[in-house]
C-alpha cells in the first residue's frame, strides 16, 4: 500500500469523520531503519568504541576479539595502521576489556579478521576521512587535495598539521557509516607484510606473557578442593586445622564449593592437601567405564539432523559403502593449568581472565555472584594454552568467589594439574555412522551424496550441529 493522497473534494467529504493515512511501502520501511553495517560494526556502531586519536598523534585501538596465540593483536594493529596512515609503532592496541571494548562475543571459528578486522578496517578508514575533513576546513581547501603520511596531513602549498593537533577537535562519538572506501590492496604498505608478532618476545624470553605470570600489589594465592567426581555434595570438612596452617588467610566454603586462600602459593597448596584429606563427600553418580564408553554413547538419546532427503532411486551399478568412526573424550591439555586473578573492591568485581569471551563470562559471573552486570569487569589476559577450550571461565568464577571472601585483597587462583585434567571441559566422545554412495564414474563422499546418511552419537547432544560442520556437512 502507498501513501493515500485525497483530493480536496474527498477531504471535504470526510469532514466529521476520521481519515487515516498510512504506508506499508517496503522501501519507506527500510529507509526508516538503521543501515546494516559490515562485520562487528553491526552490533558496535560507535567509532570511538574502536579507535581513539591521542594528543601525541598516535592512535589507540580497542578490539573485541582476544589474543589466543593466533596473532590477532598484531594483525589488527596492521589493519588500523594501514588505514590511518600511521606507522605501526604509533598504534597501540589494548586488550579486550568489558569496560571499554566493543562486544564481539566469543573469539572462535577463525572469525577475528572476518568480523573484527572488517569493523576495524572500515572504522579506521572513516576516522582518517574525518581527520582529513578537519584539516581541509583549517586550510580552506578540498580534502581530496590533501595528502597523509605517518599521521601528518599536508597541503599542496606546504602547510602541515598532525593528527595530534586535530585530536582535540575530532569527535568520534558518532555512528560509523561504512561509506568510506578502505585502501585497495595494491596500495598496502603494512597489511600483507611479514612483521614480528607483538606477543612472541615475552613468550620466548621468560617475560610476563600470560595471566599465569601476572602479579598484583598485595596479591594472595588461592586453591580449590574438588570432589572425587561430579555431582558430589560436601558434607563436612575440618576447617580449623587448615586455618591454623602457616600463611592461611581464609577457608572459603559456599555449599559444596571449597577453597583456601594463603599469603604464599606453596602455603595454599599445603592447606589444600589438608582439606582434601578431611573433606567428607556424598558422591555423585559414577562415571562410565572408559572401556565401554561407546556402548554408553549408543544408549544415549540421539539428536537427528536430516542433511538431505531426496527420493530418487539408486542408479544401476551403485555401490554403497558404510563405515563407523569413533573418537574418545579428549583433554585439551593446556601447557599451563587454567588461571585467573580477581579483586573485589568497593562492591565491584574485577577479573583478569584468559576466557575466549569476556562479555559472556561477565554475564555468567553476574548470575553466579548475584551481582549486577555493571559491577563486574572482565579483562582479558592471554593464557598459556587454549586450543579448543579449557577451564578459563570456570577458574574465573573460582577466583571471584575467593576474592569476595578476602576483599579487598586480589587473589591469584591457578588450578593444579589434577584440577585441569579432572575438570576441564573435554572434547566430546563421538560415534559417527556414515553411509556413502558411489555411482559409476563418480567419487564417493561421506554423508553428503544424494543418498548419503550420517548419524552421530556423543556425550554432548547439543553440539551435533557443530560436529557435523567439522566433518564437512
């Protein structure tokens, strides 16, 4: 329907009644909505969420994807430096922090460049254009008559102005438009070049490279006591003996959660051993026998996904191949056991974590601690090992619970090796039953042919779709 335009006679005839005019024209409806922006700009539209121009002419960037050893910190800095026309040394990248970074969810699926890189590239190109416009107004010339090199804008008559001089005038608290074209690849001087990764030196020289290496002023150390198996209930423990041990600050118990805080790490480890010996548990259900795990999986309910359903008959000469593939539960086995630091001060919780998603973690901590989301800050710090998954999120809650008990002193909590292997989220065991069909002159294909069928049974039914994508479906 289009906008109604009554004639004068029709309008006069309508006096004494109500004339209602409205439109359902799709073009008009779309125009009233905000334009869809590419990459992570779609959910983080403000330019100052991504970039800040500093008074010294440098730039600071705020990625929402985290460094996991994939080199994303270096790559994103290259992207921003390229589009801003700044040398790498004058672009500073800050770690992902829920108090200042764009919310890009979880870093996974090799999407950091596709989503975060796209957003940062377009934002940087737009910021450069804004700076050029400011300089053009100052010089009284068209912006396309100006040049930029190393953060300095120059005019044909020799006048120059640096980004730092324009920093006070530039207002980046505005929505990105994604209308400024980034540089074509043929002109790149930084992107695509092999440079030394920023995160490597401290990793090979013993510097502070990981959250496990962090030390805060006044920091104390924590350890957690785990039950013999999941689902167990803590009935009792000798807290007095542990509290009397050297350096012990507190024994922390909350239901079946049990932890210790001490001045020194070795003191916390010794007190943990004492608590382990005295703890009395009502045990949860026994875990399946690993030797019979596949029988257990086959007895579980399945989640069936139809990939393709075609009602054609098989051609003459068709050969059907069936196979069963098995995968056991697998530990991610990070080099360093999961670790987090937490500080509870003035009613607010700060957690330094190697989580792959600091914003989702903040939401979960809010539920676990019964604190408003606004009172929780999660700061990413790289962990020594993460591939696939580990206990980064779990240890963050552990550290927060201990920190709340000994506030305002910050607590460093590192899992023991037995914690890591006993309680990290293992990669699921899996059974895959596949049927492939090969006609004459055609290659065989597992699960994706016209007559292909696939059935997966494993310990995490909710992850069927993920696993299917991994086997090429």
